[in-house]
C-alpha cells in the first residue's frame, strides 16, 4: 500500500502553508509560535525549497543556494527563529573579482568599497559618498521610473568598470539587471554594504535541521510529499486546500509556491477580478540558473586567496544580456572550504553558478540536454583550471544542474531562481484583496528575493495573517445583542 503522508493530520487548521521555502518556513514558525494551529505542506521529500542541498558518496555535501547574504540575517534569525541559528551566521572573508577591466579582492562593505572606488577607480570621495547615501535612502515607495543603469550613469557616467563592480554581485544575489528599477538595486546593495557578506556555518542541511526542530517545538504540523492540487474558494473567501486527494479546511492559506503557479494553477482566474488577472499575467518571471558542482578529493584544498565568492568574466564589456547568455562569459564560484562544515568531514567543494534563461534549455531533446550539460561542465573546468591548476585530476566528483533541474525539484515555473520581477510584489500583496484569507509569501519583486528577502517577506505576511486571525477571534467572542 502507498504511504499516507497525511495520516493523523487534522481536518481543519487555523493556517495552511503551501511550500517550505524560507518564506513558507518563516510564516509557519511565526504563526505557530503565536499559538495558531499550522499545517505546513511540502511537495518534495525535504524542506527548504531552493535553500537545499544534496549528498554524494565520499562525504560530499553540496549546497544549492548557500552562498552569501547581508548581516541583517543575524537579526532576523535571532528574532524569528532561534539564537542557535543566528549564532551560526558568520562573515565571508573575501570577495574576489577577475575580469578584463579590473582585478581585486574586497570585504564587500562600504568602508572597503569607498577605498577601492577612490583609490583604484579614482572616483571623487564626495561623489562616492553621495552615491552610497542615495542608495541607502531608497525605499519601496520611491519613484520606480529610474533604472539601475540610469542610476549608475547619473553618478558614474561612462564608467563601465565601476558599473561592473557595483552590479555583478547583485545580479548574482537576486537576479536583477541594469534595466530593473533602481530601488531594486539600491535597497539590496545597501543591505550588503552595511557590514559585508555572511553565510551559514554548518551548511544548509544543518540550517533546515535547526529550523525543523524549531517548527516542531512551536507545534507546526509538518508534512512532506504533499502536493497541493487546489486552493478552494467560496464567496470570495478561502475555505480549504485539496492535497494528495484530501480536502483540509483552514481559516487562512499562505502559498509559498511560485506566484504564477499560485494564481493560475492552484487558485484559478475564475475567482479573480479581470484587472487583477491582467496584472498577474503581466508579471515577468525572473531568470533561472545553471550550476556546476565540484568536489575535490579528500585532503585536497585550494588557497584561500581564491576567496569565498569569486566573480569572473571573460567579456570585454559589461552587459546584462551577456550575463544571461547561453554562451557563458561570466561565472561566479562559491568556494566551500572545510571550515564551512567544521563538524563534518574535511572537504573542499566549488560550485560554479551562471544566470540563465529557461527557454535556452527547455526545448532540448534528452540527448541534446545531456550533451549541453557535459559541455557546461567541460567549459567550466577549462575556465577554472586557470585559477585551480590541474582541477580535473583533483576532482572526486562533478555534475551540473540547469533551469530544468530547478523546475523539476522545486516546481518553480520556468525554474525561476529568484521568483518574479519587481511588479510581482504588488500582485503578491494584493492577493488577499481578491480572496479573503489567502496570502502569498515567497521570492517576488527582486527585493524580496534571496535568503534575507524571503525570510523578511515571510514575517510581513505572518503578521498580516495573525492580525486577520485575531480579528476573527475577536468577532467570534463579541456578545450577541
């Protein structure tokens, strides 16, 4: 008999959370801690969404998205998760750049960037300070007409080398481009500039393990291999979800699924206003990624001068379309030294990441797809050999993932690594105006992307849901006249 992954689940909860990405996990934890009954449903066999990992023989554990996030993660994890999780967040030691325009290593904070821009790039100190202050002063409610490219040209006209230094890490962090609104750059850039780049010591597997422990402590009912088929609505109010063929009621439902999938697959446009549907259809998905995972032989390591994050490019000029091109010229290497997992086997791993279009991979036949993956591995190793000599002879394992991989495991539409473009945030926030009790939390609007953005958006939505539930309780206890 097939296993019933909903065995013992109640017929009704205060809250049902669909999907266990970092936003979904945080929503569930905050509401469980507040005393609400919460059911967390995950279609995969482990929690985390894009914040995930996989193991290979020989003690190799690859992190899919554990690369770097701002200092604000410490505060958010301490407040909404646990001190134990916050204490495991540590700074990266060095961010390195190598391209035809410049070569440098930085701690990636305002003090060091100011020194670089004034000394190496010869920008006037007052102009650098004005740029940083402008970026730091940006917020959600600012005018969205100025693009990031226009922002750069305002302060550093004609300086593509400066644009490249400022932009490449943010493209990697949240998928934004020079054509996106400047606020999507300024807010995220300023978060990093406060105190540099951080990571989670112990790996994603330990993080999710600690989060799962916290969820259970707060009474959240966690269910894996539970693929939600439908969000059920009646009289413009969410009623239940259908999952694994079973209907479970809820006062509120939060979807951590892709915004597009939430609206058009789980919900259905027949329950929504025509204008909202048009706005939802106009939301652009953000890009996806390809990755090459490399494990060095036991005992092998690399010099730490390579950096923790290594941004490389062979392109003579800096253009957004080159960052997404199938003809790869830009690669970001995440170097996982043995200190990344101090309690595990001493292993050194390298993950190469490149932003990518799903459409470049989707139509390939199985044979073409496998050949393209092998070519991705070959060209990556050819490139890395310049910095890690004889890399092929030093490897114990290598494999690749593509946008098709991400779509398969996460069910993200088109394998989107960073959710949607900026306009997705307004549609996500407006969902409860269409269906009472239905919310969305996830990677939207670029700003709410990456680890910190996803967690913080989860907190925002959790507070909205808590207010709704408390209002319902208050209404139910009012005396009848």
